[in-house]
C-alpha cells in the first residue's frame, strides 16, 4: 500500500463587500481592474468574468474609496465628489 499523502486544493473566492449609494452591493474581490477618469468622475470596472460596468459620480467615488480601503491605499489625496 502506498502511504503518499493526497492533497486537494480548494479555491475559495474572497469576499470584500461594498455598498454603493443607491443600495447596490459589490464584491470587490471579483474586480480585475478599475479605469478611473477625473472629469466627470467615472469608473470602468472590468470583472474577473471579463464583463464591464460603468459607475459615475457618487457611486464612482464610493467605489474608489472602498477599493482603496480594501487594498490598503492612502486615501488622503482622494477628494469628495460634490
């Protein structure tokens, strides 16, 4: 009998939730990339599935803040959207 140890690796996706103004919940762990435009404030999200979604104004601002917090980025340079 072979005494080899069999190991199975189970990949469990991480969950970093964020609630945007308007009530939409996002899982930041499913974001592949963010493209940010300043004027007007717009965020293009590329999801890990390859899909895209655009957020503008206060929703974009909330997403940028949550993303920075989840990634441990210094947010002192982020200005609030009026």
